């Protein structure tokens, strides 16, 4: 089967029409993510189709992963119409605001799409410095909240879930800088995209710090490659566990594995560290404590467990301070109120 962006869009449209015909609670459907954007959505010959259904009332689970082939799947999000009720709140949302700003409309039963986008784009305010900084500060606040929780962890208590929380804090922190000049960073290309955003934010040094916080400065591509078999075994084992994060799904295995291998074979192989380390931590969070000695050994090498994690939490504090200072500088340069930090 020859797969192109056009064929993936066609699958999305057919799915939207079929679902909307059979589910009368659906008021709109749209496509977002890499398939909706211009350019090649593939990484390692794989991609997902990010499909969103908007319901009047929501009875479905918030997320579905549906396998199409071993290399392609539908990543379906279900939202309620009430989530789009306030244009003011939507413009300030660092995730949903970008999701709705320029997706591909697939189906609607009323003028829902035009109404929401009119409010979102009114007066070109979405890209105004004040709203950009509001979204960035929300992400920074989320990262700071996670840092506060991590500060209470004792070295002997650190678990995969704590590492996953640390990585989520890093994600929010990095996006707080990245969203000064665009939307949220794509997960698999996270470290590949960040240097350009840091450069645009006039803080290129943030890239080196991000790699250091992740522990990627301690390893090389051969180490990441050697971890792949153990990572894969833990991923597939966790995919069968109850309560596992929805990213850890058997249909997403090739999506991650082939994407990671593609990055490892590229010009910046250490950018593969983000999808590998993040999904490994999420997977092991669903496994029995101590079930994956390989994850513990890898995390120890990265400096992400034990005393190493406590040190990274302290370093994260400084990183967040640096980001806050940069956001305040941008605010002052644009005549926007600063955060008032001391």
C-alpha cells in the first residue's frame, strides 16, 4: 500500500463522515498535527492521524488509538462543545488555542468551526505579545507546579512516575520558550525542533541546558541504540497493563520505534533521547516496581533516579528562573506587564 499525505487525509475524512453519521452527538470533526500541516508527516516511514471530534455531550473515552496498519494509526481525541465556549479563554490556551487556530475541517453539522475561529482570530490578537506571553506563562506555571511536587521526593523514593513527572515539567518548560515563536513542539521531534525556537527566543544556551537536564550529555547514539530492545519489551508489556498512559499503546510501538531509529540515523542522533526516555518512563510507571532493571540502569546512567534526580530538580529550578527572566524581558520590550518576580 502506497501511503501519502493525501491518502492519510482521505482516511481522516472517511472516518469523520462515518463517525458523524453513526454518532449524533458529534457536531464537528477536524484534523490537526503533522498530517494537517504542509510538508512530509513521516518520520521513519510512520505517522499518526490526529483526529478530533467535538461532541454536544461526551460519552466516549477522551482518547482512542485505532490501528490501521503496523505503521499508521488514528489518534482520536474527543472534546465537548463547551470547551470552545469562550474565545477569550481559548486564545489563552497554549494547547487548544493552537489546535483550533488552523486545523483542517473535515465535517460539521452547523457553523461551529467558523464561529470558534472567528473568536479565536479576532483582531489578530492571538499572536499579540500579551496573549503569547499569557500562554507561555501558563506553561511555565505548570512546570513550576511539577517542580514543587518533585521537591518533596526523597532519593530512595524516586519511581518511574517521578521521572515521568520530571520530564513533563521539562516539556512544559521547553514549550514556554518555544511558544514565543510558534505552537507546541511535536513529541517525536521535540529535541530536533527546540534549538531553532531557543535561537528565535534569543536564548540558544537553553538548548544545552535542556539536553543536560535530560541526561543526554552523558550518553551517545550507541548507548541509545543499545537500550532499544529493553525499551521495546517494557513498552509492549506496559501496553497490556491497566491504567497505563494512553501514549503507551501497542498500535503506537512502530510509530515510536521507527521514529527513534530514524532520528538515531540522522544528523542529530541524540534528539532520539526524548521520545525514548519519555515513553520508557511512562511504560515503567505502569509496571510492577522493580520489574525493569534495564530502565533503572539506564535512568541511573542518565542521572534521573536516586540522588541524580534530586540534583536535576535543583537544576530545573534554575532553568525555570531563567525562562521566567526571559519572558519578563520580552514583556518589558513589548510594553506588557511583567510577572512581578523578585
